[in-house]
C-alpha cells in the first residue's frame, strides 16, 4: 500500500507538521471504528415505542423477529454511501469527498 504525506500548517503555529497517512482498503475494521446498534432501546420515541409494538405484534402472530441493526453512525453511513458512488464512477475518490466522510457534521453546518 502507498503512503501519502500531507503538510499541515495551523494558523496559530507556523512550523509545518508532516503526517504520514497510509491508504487502507475497506473492510470489517471500518464497522468497529464506527459501531452501530442492534438494540431497539437505542431508538428515539415515538419511533422506539412504535417499533416495540410492531415487533410484539409480529411475535404474537408467530413470526420470528431478528433485529440486524437499529442505528448506523453518521460517519459509517456517509462512508457506505460514498463508497457506492465511487464504485459506480459517480464520484472520484480524489474529489474531496473524503473530508465529508471524515467530518460529516462540517458539511451540515455549511
């Protein structure tokens, strides 16, 4: 894998800081960095109480219920969304989109 170097120069300090960042392929390790939840209790009302009622109704009808995910952190959602766009050729990996993935709240504030 290639190692990229970036020159970081904060406005308050004029001495350049050099940081090496190793490119990394996607994989399971991304899920552990941005963990989600499988718990209905992590949802917010009124949605949470509605999901509990719906699950109970399914179980009463004899349907087995398995909750795969109830919450995906914003960072992982952005990462997955833009991975598909890059894979389909809709967005270039060098288009600056990585800044949005690393800090999605910054894009919201703009």
